[in-house]
C-alpha cells in the first residue's frame, strides 16, 4: 500500500494542504478545512498570512505574464475591510424574463480590477510593475 506523506513546503512547516487551500481561496476541498469553523480558518490565515503570501507570490512570479495582480480571496477580503475599491461605472444588461412583463434591464456597479486596485494602493510586487512597463495593459 502506498503511503501519502505530508511534506512541509517551507521551514515553518506550513503544510502543503494548508497552502493549497489558501492559494485557491478555499475553493479546493483538500481536507485542510475539515472540522474547522470559519473563525478557526481565518485565525490560521492571520497567523500564517506572511508565509502563505510569500509562497504565493513566488509561484506567480515563476508563472510570469498574465498573473499580475492575482492574490488569494482571503487577502482581498482583509484588504477591502480597510480600503474599499473604487466604483468605475455601471454596466447595463438584460435580466431574466419577468412574470409581469416589465423592464428586464439590470444595472450593476463596476469596480476597479484587482490589478488596478493593488496598483492604486501601492501593493504590486516589483516584477508585476516591470511586466506592466513592458507593454501589458490591464
């Protein structure tokens, strides 16, 4: 029988399961969150945020162009509690058919992209700024 070993991915012994869970913003059910409350998960994030972000940003840098301005949702949730995104306009679309035959126009607010938000706050990594200077538009 093959035995799965848990191998730490950095000196602090942050497990790969924990890193992957936060890397994919809690959307991957890999066992890390089993039996944990939302409060326990957030406490773990706060305790290990620096390590997770260091690994995450190293991963993005290796991937290069196209990954600028990406961060785990936990990062954005925490950041947006302090600094809200700017509204940049509205977008009109056609909504579902209404039973009363009324107007189906839906108007949604549009907000700045992750990249622009981080840029405005001065939170981009130097490599992300360099990629933008190289002509990539966001």
